[in-house]
C-alpha cells in the first residue's frame, strides 16, 4: 500500500515543483507584454451611426483618450501616432501600414489627451485606409453607410520615431457598437387600394403600426 501511495504522489510533487519554477517567469512575460507606457481608450458613443462620414463630422460619436502613465517619462514629451481598425465578420477597414500623419500627438506624463472626430480627420481619409469585404474605397470616399451589425474598433498608439522602428507604445484599446436599423412603420389605415369617399371638408386620418428597432442607433435613424 505504501508503495502505491509513493507511485501516485511522485508525479504530483514533480508537477508542483515545475509549477513553482515556471509560474513566476510566465507571469513576468505576460506582465512585460502588457505593460506599455501609454494607455489608449477608444469610445464609440450612442447614438451610434453607420454613416462613415459621422466619424469625423460629429464630435459626439468617436473619442480616443491617451494617457502617458510611465514615470520614466516624467520630464519631456513623447510623440505618438495612431492606427485604427474597424472590423465586422467579413469586412475590415484599417489604417494603411505605411501611413504616417504629418503632425504627431504629443503626450506628457499624467496628462490625459482626448481626441475627437474632428482631430482625427486625416486618419479616416480614404487614401490612408485599406478596405476589404463588404466595404470598398468608393464607399469611404463618398461617406457611405456601413453594413448593419456588430462592429469592433481597435486603436493602438505607436512611437513617432523612425529611428526606433515606430514601436508600439500602448496596448490595443477596443470599443464596440451594434447597430441594426429597424423596418419602416406599416400603414394600417387607409388600407392599400382602399377607395375613400370624397367629403366637403377633407379630413383624412392616417394610422400606422411601428415595427421594432433592434438598437439605439436604429431608433434615431
């Protein structure tokens, strides 16, 4: 019986020893990968819009907040730029990998910077984007309408420094919006094809039945 317990406990001891040895290193690797000096937080604000032009024509739709949080940068300025990626099943709109804005975003330690749609106009010009799937460049140029559904926005900050290879300097911030436009209301009176009697005083009352909208964006549209 003692021999049996030893044969069972030995693999367990070996596993626990390996776990104690490997675990701290694994945690350090994960921590190092996520410990970027800049925090990047995008926001897509209701009421959502599927009109591509709304991203930059309205300051009440898209916001991106950046914070330099690493004390190593207590003095001085860190210039950065952004890369965006809008994604839906089968469709992607992303910043061209070779696009670099003319003017960087200058960050100082501990001071949040919030960028609105009007601050990001150049990022969303058709020539600075790659579109695949159900969206194309002509739709971007004309400010057309995105397909209904769930869209994910990813934003990442990079160093505005070619000598350092434009390194990633923030985690990738993610925001989502789900927009389905509802059906138009259905007229219940007068009925289709119904002949109405002429009256001396024309007073015609219409009635209709609303049909459900599946999102807040649909209600406003």
